[in-house]
């Protein structure tokens, strides 16, 4: 029989699965970052640097004031524990997952990738092979090494042919990110970047790999619909449906019904159900907890929308808006900007959510001060926009 759970219980399960509610380590470092990404399975990368780039934020939200160099060493150091690939979107993933994504690399090499890049692969495979040979012979390269190559039409595809070839090879798993200069990828052969113990692992069957990815997604989500499980690693629809059914049949996923959720849900084996969750966290708009907008609304009753690409006059809450998690609810959201020249974290707008409490302004102010310190900024400045701004000003030091 299908188990029935309340929305509050589902929310607690989801928060615990995502690493919230635990006492942060006194001195978080590389091991904590590595363990967290293993728990989450994937961390999204994005280039927007208004506050700090998003891949740094999930660890801050869960571990506290960790050194950002710890993430950089895990992602791009000589003894890395993470690698880059298309996981959810562009992502950092535990290196142990690389064999589980080889089926996606093989499909990419067969043409299953962005339409324009797929077409380029079909039309210019000889050129791509030449770029790969160049990397084999000379070592790491960047897109800038191919600036003299022909370019495409203006816009997103105004890449040189060399940059397109690098992206195609990255999708196909032939090369990967060795390091980054600023935010620019430096590519090298996958077998020269990843440890031999990973490269030499056997390639699992597609279905086996996808089942394991669903298991990882289920553990990271705690309780989830089939669509949630599929979206976590962006699995193909038919494949995800089959893998979920297989895990239910094996007893690894338990069907549950959550009041108010339109779709059936599944409880991960071993999912914790804490009696309560105590947390104060500013969430990146690309945080795993809230990156699926429909799921965020189901869990928290809050509509979170990314407005970066919305014209300024049509934005409701601001450009780069971070929701504030207060224990088990999203109680506020703030439009933030790191003003590095002035040395302050600017709160360009602050808004209450329906679940805001009498303590929201004070707890949010404390988290903003902590974030400013972590970013190497001297303080926080609150602007007047938003229905929480005045209360936030009153509890924020001048």
C-alpha cells in the first residue's frame, strides 16, 4: 500500500537529505566540501558573478565559512575529488561518477547534444579530430588558442570553430577541464586530468549507470516525484521512467503520497525524517534544494523564479535574488550584489515571504554579515526597496 506523508514531513525529509539541519564543522575544509558534493551528487556551475559564482554557494549554505580555495582545490587541483561535466547543467561532480556518465558521452559523440553543436560535429569531424590531435601533442588549451579560427553568427554561437570543437570534445568526454583561468576552462585529455583509478574503471551498462544516478538523486532529494528524480541528472524521459520503476520493484524506492502534490512521490531507502530542522541559510538561485521551481513550490509554497533574463522593469524581486531559509521555511528573499570596490555586500531589495517570523529580519541580517565576511567584504548596506528592507536596516549595523 502507498504510504501517506504530510507536506511538513516531506519538507523535513528533503531538507535533511540536502544537508540542512546539521551543526556545521568548526573548521570546514576540503574533506567537508568533498563529502558534501558526494552527498549532493552534483553542484551546478554558472558564470554569473554578482555575489560570487554559484558553485561556491551550496557549501557556504551548509558548511558555513569554508575557504573557497577548498572547493577550487577539489575541482581543479592536482589531487582533485571533483570533475566537470554536464550533470544537471554544467556541473561539478564527484570523480567517482565519471563512469556513470560515459553513456551520455557516447550518446553525445553519436550526435545527442545541442542541435548546433551536433550539426558542427557531423560537418566538421575532421577538424575536431585535428583539434584533439593538437591537444594530444601540445597539452592543455583554451578557447583563446583558437581565436584565429572562423567564427559563427553573432550571439551565443559567435564561437570560433576551435571553441566549438573543444565543446564537442568536452561533451563526448574526450577532454575535460584541467583547471580554470578566471572562469575560462583550460582543457586537456580526460586520461591526463582524471586519476588512473577512475579512467581505468569499467564502463557500466547504460541501464545500470542510470539506475545508480537515480539512486543518488533519490538520496539527495529524500522524497521526490519521478520528474524530480529525472531532472536531477537530466535523464532521458523514457529511461528515467524505466529506471524508477525498476528501483520500486527492487524495493529501493517506496511509493508515497504527499498531500497537495499532484504526482505520486517516492521515498529513498534510508531517508531520515528529523523531528525538526534548524537552519539559517542564504540559497543560491541555482541551489539543488530550489533549482526545480515546481518542486520548490510544492515543498515551501513559494514561487521562486530566476529573473536574471527578465527585463529590469518586469522583475518582481530583483536581478540576483537569494531566498532565505529559516529553519523549515523560506521566509524572505534578497537581491544581493558584492560591491568589491566599496567593500560591501549590497542588499538592493529585501522582501518578506508569507512564512516570515518576528525573528526573520534579525536572523537574515546575521546571515548577511556572515556572508559578507566570507566574501572578504567589510559590511552590509541595505537599500530601501522591498517590504522587509526597513526592518533589515534597523537590525543591520551602519
